[in-house]
């Protein structure tokens, strides 16, 4: 059972990362080891052996540069590509989630002094781009994409792509593009960039105005030239 689950996990990573040639290479990934250490730390945490859980957590952070609190709940086939990420205590991560480097699943500080749920919930098949900051007890929907360096503080609908600071959803409907895996959770085609779309609309408006101005100038020149031609014809007739 353990071997089959491990093979399934490594194969799921190979599908999302074209770099490794074999499963053996994936076994060297710090993200794989960080998740493995976390499984042990979380088991200790559930058994209320908090000091030992923290000890494993600190050892894992030293070895992998990835800090996952022992209390965090992580589903199957969670892939951390590279490292330097932080996952808080009450974070919950679903199945087949992909997270790139320098990501923070951070918590809020409740004003009432009660701990409770402070960190995000990441649903199945979500992709979190490098440098993204997801803060507070919010929910990132299934198959959502969090773009690189995005700052997310509100719930994310299923299938949405969030970009920017503060993150905003792209204007393209999720069902039209969110069918395949999207590296780094960041759309690279200009079609999905709201800023690019706004510039394209502005460019179209400018082109339309230019055409109208050109037509008006042509009409003005034509009107100015008409009396001159009539005057020339009349002078020639008199002569």
C-alpha cells in the first residue's frame, strides 16, 4: 500500500513538472521531503505530542527551507515545487494542489483573542504561483489559479484566476480556459490579462478617433479647395 501510494504521488508530480526524467529524481525534491516530514509531525500533533511535532517541524524547515506547521491539514498528492514557503497552523489543503516557491498561506490575528480558523483553505486541484500571499481564513475554490506574486485576502471562486495586488479575477470565464494544468497558476497569454485587455480596448478607441479625425480633415480640405477651383474657372472664362 505504501509503495503504491508513493508511486502514485511521484507520478502525479511528474505530470505537473517536466524537469525530472525518472521518479528517483523526484525523491530528491525538498517539497517531497517537506510533505513527508509533515505527515510525521501532523501525526504527533494529533496525538498531542506538541513538542515532538515541533521538533520534527524545525528539522524539516532546516533541511528543506519549507515551514509547514504540524497542525496544517494536507490532502493527497500535494506538490511544493522548490521551497521557501510557509503554511500556517489552521491551513487546509485539498488533493492534487500545486504550490510554487515563496508562497505564504498566512493567518490573521483575531481581535477577540480567540485562535480559531486563521489560515486559508485551498480546495482540490488549485495552483498557487510563486510569491503568492494568501492571507486569512478564506477559501480558494477548486481548480482556481493564484497568479505569481498575487495577494489574496478574499474568497476565490472555483476555476477563477487571480492576479495582481490586491488580487482580482481575470475577465475570461473559467470554463473557457481552465481545462488543463497551468504552470505557476499564471496565464501567460495576453488574452487573460485584464490590463492588456483594457489597453486593447483603449487602442481600438484611439484608432476609431483617428479615422474620424482623418475623415473630418479630408472633408475640410475638400471644402476649402472647391471655391478655389470655381474661382479659377470663372477667371479663365472672362479672359
